[in-house]
């Protein structure tokens, strides 16, 4: 009787473990199937390659090709390579690129920000002296 009960407990434990493994496997499969749609940073794929091209027209064309499947805002504009941040951005006509708000500290301790009028390059440091 005790031996039978012990075997029953082992079977129940085995069934519980199989159910848990099945649930975990299902979650992993779901995550992997959705990861390409939801968690992909598309700028990591083509942007680094676009920065290696010799001129801005070639870089912009590269950005457009690299991001042709991306969803964009419904406006008249185009893909443009922003050299200061080394990324492609879709710019609506008449707008400036979005620049990150990081700063550069000059030798004299002055902080300078990125210039959206100049492809997000940092503003120049003030003259010392």
C-alpha cells in the first residue's frame, strides 16, 4: 500500500513537471515568434553600413533601402542618414532631425549640446583664453 502510494506521488510529480515544462516551452516559443516584430531595433541593421558610404546622397538612399519595410509617419519626407548620431531617421519635409540630449564637455568645462541644424553634430566649444 505504501509502495503504491509512493508510485502514485512520483507519477503526479512527473505530470506536474511535464505540465510546467510544456508551459515554459510555449512561453519561449511565443516570445521567439513575436520578438522579430516587437523587439527588433531596425536601425541596428542598416544604419552602420550606411555611414560607410562616401556621400550624403548614397547614405540617404542606403537608409531608404534599409528601412523600406519599416512603418513611417504619414507625411511627405524621406529617410536621411544623420552622421552625428550615426543613425537613419525619417524626416518630414521642413523638419529637423531629432538629436539625443547628450552633451560633450569641453576642455574648459563648458557643456555643449548637439546641433539639429548640422546633422546632430555637437556645437563647437567656446574659445579658451
